[in-house]
C-alpha cells in the first residue's frame, strides 16, 4: 500500500507529457501490487493465491523498470531512485518468501 502511495507522489514530479505514459504506468503497476495480493487472498486455494502473488511480484518488477526509465530521463535523482529501488527489492523478496510458504 505504501509503495503505491509513494509512486503516486513521485509520478507528480514527472513532466506533463508523461501524464498518460510513464506516470500512468508507474501508478498502475504500483497499485496492482496490493490489488493482486488482496484479490488473491479472498476465497482462493493456495495455488490460486500463489498465482496472484506472482502477479504482484511481476508488478514490482514493472515498477522497478519504470523507476529505471525515470532515472534515465532525469525525472528523479539517483538518491531517490536508490531508496525506491531498495524498497522494491525488499518488497519483492518478502513477497517471494511469503509465496513460497503457501501450500497448494
């Protein structure tokens, strides 16, 4: 949830021409992380929940790619990138570890 809010705030710093491109993609990918976790957690088998956690993990990777693009386009500074990259890295590792604990 926090990452989604952080990416929403961060995307507001991007140029207006990115409103329907990188800004939108970053926000949708970040929101998708929590939404897939939530959707998969309700009335699903372990196998289905693992599938939705996989979607979340892929969304984290998408956020990281958006962050790389933002850095390359000079929309964010290196120190901001490094903080958000570490947050994504940690979240991805936690999500993978959690998914690995769920039984089919």
